């Protein structure tokens, strides 16, 4: 498992600072389009041979072969990721157009049809742009130095020095196991301090070529407790030092930000084997305002539930939100570990492929779904907790209509119970007889449908009944418990 340990370079002399700035400037100019010319990135886009580009980069920017390879590899990775994004954007734009067309066909209000028509025209223009890139095999213009600063520079709000600094603030060196982990940026311990040795100018000897090295002290993040002296959370310093003894390859990235030089060390973290558990399963229903947990035994029978409220997830600043998400993921895995349960989560894939309201966009963007699932996955791997990802369709519908009233749960806890059962292999949930009697007229044909089709039919009928009862526009089952008795008596 890849793990990034973050640190910062301490006590740079003027000579060392000048060397690092020059190295970053040459590296960023080599991998990206530079003012007055273009190198690895643009040359590779035009179809230039990779090996030829490496040789040219090495000669022009005074790099050794490994530094030239790293710069070209960095440019290749940027091109590859952009091409993947083009295909993703084209796929999402196509689905958006189809989704809006279906809404336009079903809409009856003239005002709503006019709004949808304007939205459809805008989405069709975007689709045409992405289709053009897909057919031509091209990518849209790439901004090195962030789009925000580029727009500010165009408006005159960003100085030339600030813009240049943003485009020349990074250096990356890949590792090699056969060369002691990393030949160009080597990490070691000198007089009890972690130091970074960076290859500098070349020195020719009779038998071989050597490089002088710039040695700088590095602080790698860890949180020692003032009371106990033990580290709070992961001790990344110890993790890196232990990894160095294995001789494995590690990648080092140096980033200049606000006058300081930060170091990212990427290592291969060893994880324990997954444990065999017999305590059942814990299902987690993830929401922007918290996590609904429910535990089922190995037979799928309900045991208990819990609601982990996380009100700050929707409005906290990005750094605090990431910290809160990490703490929630660690707590979730700790609960599963202590109860000796498997942990079951939904395999959510939030694509930007539907034309939805601005409110939903703000909510889904503010809460980083993929980050939470990634943190849960990493925490589970470190603890040896078995993690199961299940398909998410109809977990909330089944939970609300079948289990919420039965066990006195919230809708999110009921959904978590369905997730736990599905993680245990119970993929088919029988529709209760009272719901079939109340909402289904052609019962013979209903029982020939697939299980998800059955629940889809029940949901549509229940939503229609709520809409008729309330005389309001209803699109979900949120108010089902409030009108449940009235609706069942009405049948």
C-alpha cells in the first residue's frame, strides 16, 4: 500500500536555497511548456519519440539521466491523465444530455420546459467540445501553475514573479530498489537527524562519474504526546526510518510553498493479513451529515445500530473536513475491529453525469465521498479488518420500507442494516406481504420480476401514494414513516 509521509526542510543556507530553486526551475521547465519554448510535454504531444526527448532534456537542462527520465515520465503521466479525463468528461456529458432530454419530454410546465431547453443547449455545446477532442485524440489546454492563478494573472491581479514561482516550485525523483532506494534524493540519518541528500553537480573521476551532494535536515511529521511521549496517530517518522532499513524504493517530491520547502516521501507500507472474523458484519451508510451504522450477526439478524453525527462535514474548511473524515474513518474501523466484524460499505461512484440542482451539487462537492471511502479502506488495511464493498441500489428503499419501523431505526441506520446483510451475501430481500397487498394489483406478474425491479415498483407506488395523500410534489420516501399507517389503512 502506497503511503505518503510529509515533512519540511529545515535550516537552509543561502547556497542550498539557491541550488534548490535552480533545480526546481530547470525540472519544471523540462517537463512543462516553458516561456519562449516547449519541451517534454509539448514534444510528446506532437508525437516525438520518448527516448529522443529524454536525451534532449538531459542535454539542454543539465540533468543526469535519471533526472531527465523523471521529468519526461512526469510529462507522460500528465498527458495520460488528461486523456483519461477527456473520455470521462465525454461520457458524463453524453449522459447529462440524455438525462435532460428525458426530463424535457416529461415536463409539462412551460416555464420549466424553457429552463430545461436552455440547460440542454448548454450541455449539448459542452458535449460537442468533448466529442471533438475524443475524435481527434487531443486534450484541452493544460495550465501549469493552477487555473486560479492563471485567471488572476490574465486579469492583472497576480504579479509576474508570483506566476513564475507557481510554475517552478516542484521537483520529483522516483526511487530505485537497486540503487539504495533513491539515487538522486537519498534519505538518511546523520547525528540523530533525518537528512536529505540531493545530487548536485557532476564530478568526473578516472573510473566513473560521481555527483556532489547537498545535505539538508528534514523534519518528518509525527505527533508526540506531551504527557506520555508516545505518538498520537501514525508515527510517520518511525515508518520512514523502518522502511529505509528494508532497502526498498521510495519516491521523493520537494514542493516550495510560501517560502518553505516541503518534502513528500512515498513508500510501500506493509499491512497485516486480513483477519478471520466471526462477529457478523457492520454496515455503514455514508451521508453528508454523518454515518448510519448497523450490526448484523453471521445469519443476518439485527443486533444493534448507531448514528455517528458529523454536522461539520458540510461546512468545515477543507483541512478540518479532511481531519474529521479521517477521524470518523478510524473510529469506524476501530469499532469493527473490537467487535470482530467485517466492515461493509457501499461502492459509491459519484459521477458528474446528471443535471441536478445547485443545492445537490454543493452538498456532494462539499463532502468528499471518495476521500472517506479511501480513508476507510486504508484504515481497515492497517488494522487487518475485512472490508467488503457492495452494490448500493435500493439499500435506502429497502431499509425504510422493510426495517425502519420493525426495529425502530432511523432511515440511515436501516439502510446500514441492509448494507450489512448484503455484505454477508444476502442479496435478495423479500418484499413484505402487506406492501404487496397494498400497492401491487397484478401480483402474479410481480413475483416474476427481479428483486430490484420489485422494490422499484413498490417505491414508485409508495411515492405516488404519499403524493396523493399530501397533495405535494414528492420524490422520495423521507416522509414514509409519518404517513405509513394512513397509507396502509387506505388500502
